[in-house]
């Protein structure tokens, strides 16, 4: 049945489909009113150029530059990221603890926190964390209680370590020491991660949002840990992704469920921000998909008779939205832009304008500030 799968973001009646595992009806609203009332939604946003792949589209949103060739996921972006722009051109210069990149587990997303662009690089990168891979029982088993290896295994591990160390050291530019934190900041980060480990092992993260059992998805956990970063560091710039909707290639019903849970997580993040002193009424949240989905289905049918959908560069796969939420008096409230306007490369210039470092940046970004959303 037809309906709105994102009721926390956009007002509208949800579909009534009992076969959607109950998540549609059992998840309560995460916020009292739809988030669109707190900002501007570009309903016909576009990812206009380049392959509609996850990494490439993420790179576009984070660098503000389209890449029209196939992206080598083993290489860092060739254009500076928003983290580098922020840390190099912000006044006063932004500490690494003021810039965070919180990524889910799929793909080579750690590479997106800094580029190979001359004059930028790791020294201006963000602190990166991939919490759903590490802060878990399996992560604790791997890192907290390591296995004792025999002599032959130790030799193989030593060879592997030498190989990895060689590749790690070669990725930095000359004179580039990598992402750095002061000794005080390093200790704060170590204690922060150790505390998250301890809480997770004690079961405190099993259902931290107190929602119906079984509905804490990986996306929800990624947002939960982003909220932990906010609680500890109150960063001026934080980028977080959600990836569970990628199931659409083979399971459309699962895609509907996961989209609904991503919508809930987004609203939970907004609610958390509004209840965090120092960030409430002083934070702008920008949310957008990296790309869309094809108009035509593929041939894979799920258990409920729904055909799956890929994203292979048709026009529909370039059709997305962008929500810009923020305080009254700074962001236009309860505004919807229904005509085609805005594109992925406009997100970085908008962030630079909001945080006030756009005038210090070199004129290398092709996008525009999304002025329709800002007062």
C-alpha cells in the first residue's frame, strides 16, 4: 500500500502493510512533530553527475565536487573534504576533536576524512570512528582479549603487519604526521572509547533508546554513537552516515523497514541535539541521501512479492532530497521547495557559509550556498 515511510521527517500517513515486519506500526514517533517544521526541505534535490555508487556519491557530498570517472576506492579523494576546509580555514583553527566523521561499516569510508589535495591532507583531517564494527562484543573479543598465537602464526602476522605498516606510512604527504590531537585530547578520546567499550560489554547499549525489542538497527546504533560523540565533545562539525537501506538491491520490504528506522534515527538525533546544552537552538542539521534509486525494478523478488531496485545512473537514481533544519531566525521554518533546485555539491559550500569559514577558502568549489533555506 502507498504511504509515507519517513513520518518523522515529513508529515503524511504511513502505509498499512502487515508484512513489513511490524516496524512501521510499532516504532513510536521519535519527535513530537515532523522535522520539516523546523527547517526547509528541498524535495527535488539532485545528484547530477558521476556514477551513482555509494562511495562516489558520499565523496561528492563530503568534498563538494563531482567525480565523473569511476572512483578508485583504494585512493583518497582528489579534492579537499569539508573536514579539511573547516580545520584549515576556520578561525580560530579547528581542533580535530571539533570535527568528527562517524561511519557505518560498509566500504572504504574511512578514506573520506581527508584528501590527497596539495596543501591539505591528514593534518587537517577529522577524528574518525566506525563504532558498530568496534564497540561491540566481537570488537571486545578481538581487541580486549586477544588470542595467543603459536610461532608459525606469529611469523605470518609479523609479515602482514610489516606490509600494512608500509602502506599506512606511505599514504601521507611529506611532512604530514597524520590526524593529530593534543596529549590532553588523545587521553580524552582514549577514555571515551574505553568507557563505550565498558558500557557495551555491561549491556548498557543493548537497547539504549528503549524502543520495541529487535528494532535497533545498525543505522540506529551509528546515530546512537554519534550522539555519544556529541555528548562528550560537542563538535562544531560532525558527519555521520547510515547505510542499512542498501538492502534494496535484493529485498524491497527490508528497504522499507530500514528506511523507516533511518527516519526514526534522524529524528532521535535532532531530539538529542535539542536536549544538549550548548547545542540546542545553536545547531544546523543537514540530511540527504547520497543518491536515489532506479525507476525500473530489477528481477529479484523478495518474500512479499516486491521486486528490488538498483541504482545505475538513470534519472530517478539522481533524484534525492535535502533537509536543512535549524533555529528559528537562522533557518526558514516549515518550508518546502517543490521545484527542482539544489544538488549534492551545494552541501559543502552551505556548511562553510553556516560555520563562517567560506570567505577564507580558495575558490575551488563549483557549488552554491543553499540560500533558500537560510535567513
